[in-house]
């Protein structure tokens, strides 16, 4: 997590140490050409789950036949976003009662739970979302929900109720965000997924701009 004057980087560092769901394929990088060994360039390749660190789930991940990540409207992943603290315990699903003010102030809402504090040290009892909260936000115009845990459903969930609610409203999901340094408030989110054909997810580089007019000055 790095902070500059103008934006928060809410992307955990991608490395082989980054935790992935039990049984999923961890990130690894192999070097095929290396100047340290006399090659003229550095060249490497990676193997990884697409649900790596900060990532966007595609609808086909949780709904058979639904759209892949390459088909998603990028407008979902950039624009006004609200960071909301959820006063929720480990292993709980966030409901309206965990929010000081449950009325969303932006079409994208990112929940800071603090229940998955170290992305390099996996804990199974992270917080997730209730389908009721998703419905509450959807009917108020929210189109993206993000969270600072690996999933919007509990790790051992079989029915994936929160993902199903997301599918009902065709909302977008960001998981695995690092919101530890980000105060509650309104920001501009940019978190674009890669254009991966048929893919069920994509890692994203997610940032929160304090002031969107910054972009016009770059
Ligand atoms: Zn995912």
C-alpha cells in the first residue's frame, strides 16, 4: 500500500507470497532470459489464478453462460466511489446493521472490514456480504461493490448467495482490495480488468483518486 498526495494505491503487491483460495493456483513467475546469466534482456512469464489479490470477478465465474471479463463495460470500473467502514466481526456477513449510514453516496461502494489484514497470510474467517445488503445497494443505483477480503461470500459457502445477488442485478465485483490506509469518504475509482477472452476474472490495478480533476492536469 503506498500513498501519495493525490491517490491511494489499493492493490496488494503481487508476488508468490500473496495468498489465494485454498486449492487455487498461487502466483508464480519464471524467468526465461536473464541479463544476470548473460542474456541480452530480462524476460519472464507467470502462472496464476485470475482471482489474485485485487481482482474483478466476471459474471461467468458464478453464473454459467454469463459474460466473461473481456465483455464487461469498463465504465463499471471507473468513476465515483465511496469507501465505507463496516463494523463487522471476523466470519460475519455485512448487513445494514454494520453500517453507520447505509445510504450510498456513490454508484460504487467499497467496504473496509479489516478482517483480512495480511494478504500474504491467509485467514479463512474474513467478512463477506449479505444478499440483503447487495439488494439494498442495487435498488439505490449502486453498480459496483468492492471489499477488502478475498470474496463477498464466506470461504466455505457452497451456495454463494452474495454472488447470486450480484448476478441478479448484473453488478460488478472487486475483491481483495487493500483499504487499510484509506479513510471513509468519496473518491474516484480506477480499477480496470484485463481484456482476457472467456476469463472468469482479472487482476486489476486499483487506485482511488482524491480529486478527479487531477486527471485533467496530468
Ligand atoms: Zn474472485
